[in-house]
C-alpha cells in the first residue's frame, strides 16, 4: 500500500495532504473512498502570492510533507508519487503552471520538477476540474463508469472529462472549458461572456442573476428574504439566495430554477456531444440540487437526444468537503502510474 503526497494550491491557501492507497475491491461499483484511499493527515498554510514567491510556497510544501511523514512514522517509507491540483492555465504534460489569475507571479513555474527534486518521487499536475473528475471517478459518484463528466459548478463552471476510461485533457490542456460556451444572447456574465454557461451556473453568476431580479422586485415594491432594500444589493451571494430558497422565498427559488434551466441546456449539449454514462455535478448542485434539478431535467428532456439521455444519469458529487484532498491525491496516484508522461498528443 503506497504513500502519496497531494498538494492543493489555491490563491489564498495551500493544503498538503498525506494519503495511503489501499487494495481496490474487485467490484468498482462497491468502492467507497476510504476503501481505496486513506487520508492520513493534512497541513494548510497561506499561499499569499502577493507577498511570497512560488519558490517559498513549494519549499513549504516539501517541508510540510516531511513533517506529516515524521508525525506518522512514515519518514523511512518511500513516497510513491506527488500530485498537484491547481487552477489553470497550466501545461500538465510539462508540469508547469502558466500565470493563473489567482496566483500573480506564478509565471511558467516548473512545479512538478521542483517537487520531484524536493520529495524524491514522481510528480504530476492537473487543473482543479480535472483533478476533481479523477477523484469522483475513482472514489466518488463516478465510480464504476467508463465515460463520465464532472462539472465544478462552484466559483466558476468547468468540466473534467473521463472518456473511454481515461482523463481527456485536450491538445493544449483546454478540454472541458465549458463555462465559456454561450447559452443565451443575454444573461449574467461569466468567463468574460454574457449569457455563458458560467454566467448562469456559478456562484458569481447566480449572485449577478439575483441582483438583476432583486432590482425588478424592489422597483415593484416587493421584498425578498435575500434582499430587503437597495442597500443590500451588493451583498447578495449565491449562498444568501440558497438560504432564502430553503426558507421558502419564491423569488430565490425562481432564480435557482432559471440557473437549473440553463444547467440543463449545458448538460444536454454535453450529453449529445460526448454520450456519457454519468455526469457528476459538484458544489452548488450538491447543496441546492432540489431547486435546480426539476428545471434541469425538463430542459434535458427537451434538448438532448433521447437515446443518449436515457443512458446518462446526472448525480451530485459524493466526496463533499474532502474532494480537494481526494483530487490532489488522485493526481499523485496517476503520477506513480506514469500517466502524466503521455506526450502522444
């Protein structure tokens, strides 16, 4: 049973996770996360890219991994692999981070070579959507499937694609950027484009949609639980809309239904193009699915090819708040298997 290090690099904090792989049951459909991968421990520290350079952060990653191993008596046990989950853009095959907007100063950073040198094991890099797709496919709601799509539906909207039992990254690591697709001529902006998939189906997009609707309601003299007057307009968030919907606010429920309708439109497109067995949706869908699902399913039935829709199930992600830990460790397991060195593109 191998020991792995996972690294989840974000704009505000970085998590270093120590994990151990266990034997996989013969029936993948019966696999639980804890059966195939045990999270031993984790350490978190600020990334703080405006005051600390990438070398300092990666030095802290190596030190934190050493501390975790020592704490659990694993210093003498060989590391099988290290995996990094990070927001793009990046070059996963070269193992380099390419100036992500949330990491100023991280320009063409050789992350995997630095970690291979510091940790003494193979290392691999994936964007966060791909890493989460691997995690849900191996250990979560996608287990047992061969063709699966993971949709982030959180701060932004992106996809990780598992096609024919393999992660599909595209020619230049841009496969799965579904948030950029325009679903309507007008609508909230996301990914720099009005009416985009991300505009309708992301935390920021739902907040912008809610502000526009709140202005109409306030002008008509109607109050909503998530916005009682104009002073509250800037404070509207997807979370406050979801909480209001749970409390019975009809305006909030209608806003989530609009998001659900466009979610269904985007999902129908993916069903028609990729013919997946399963689409796993994270974050906001996990928390507010009961308000999103009816409109989503109605739109799928209206827009998708019926034979393709019949063989595809749409389900919430299963790994919850631990998905980031499982994601970077899933990339580490992929590094140990050598899959990150496939340069056949």
